[in-house]
């Protein structure tokens, strides 16, 4: 890995931690950034639901959590899209999905495609 790739990876990791702290009040348990499949960057964040989401999930309200995240997603995009474009050096598209809803191994995987 080159020094510039490492710097990009570290910028994205720090920004992911900052975003999670914004809505959760504390950082995620673990953030991994992989630049392996250029132009796709994979960000895996472990343990990231908000406190409200955790309560709703425990009570079996998965549909409410999905609705809540639709609103939160728009808010996070408005707050952090500029910083992410700066970290990536330009435009991009992204997808995200929640893996493993169980609290012990919950992860969100975000894939950033920089070939836009």
C-alpha cells in the first residue's frame, strides 16, 4: 500500500468514526477501510446503531428502525457529504447495507464507488 493510499484510508476511517459519534454519542467498536478493489472502497463499521435503534431492535420494532434510518441517512448526507468528497478527492456514489441484526455481530458495510 502506498503512502497516499494509506492516508486516504485513514481519512475515511476517521470520518466514519466522527459520523458515528455524531448520531450515537460515542464511536463504533471497530472501523475497517479496504481500498482493495479500485475504484471501490469498502468501509465496514461494527456496532453502530444509535441508542434509540438499539432499544427499538430489542423491542422487535425493526420496521421503525428502518424508517428512522431513512431520516437519519438524509441528515448525515447533509452534514458530511462535503467532507467525504474532500477526503475522496471528488465525486462518488455509495451503497450501504446492514449485516447481522444481532447485537453481538452487527455491522454496516458502505461501498464507495469513486469512478463517477
